[in-house]
C-alpha cells in the first residue's frame, strides 16, 4: 500500500533531480532503507533469497575457487 505525502524541496533541487532522471519517490525509499535497516525487512529478505538462488551456481564456483587457491590478495595484504 502506498500513501501520498508532501515534502518541501527548493526549485534547484527539483530541477537537478529531473535533469538527472532521478525518481524522487524511489530516492526517498532507498535513503530510508539505508537509514532504517528493518524497513521492508521481509521484502528485502525475499529479494536476497531470490538473488542467491539465481546466482547460487556462480557463488558456489567462487567459493570453491577460493577454497582451492585462496584469495588473490593472500600474501600481498599488509593487514
């Protein structure tokens, strides 16, 4: 469910967002998700599971490669 809200922005900010093809609603939701990690938690968890399932083969291949050969930076890092 969505609800319409009103926010105040100066004309320059609105023009700049428009020129950069930035959807202000999407930008606000994205910023809120970064600031409030629990926002839409179930939706985010579902998306993460779906991403993992779609990429499981690649993730498993990378993990196997790292287990066999280590990280590319092993022996190079100073920390």
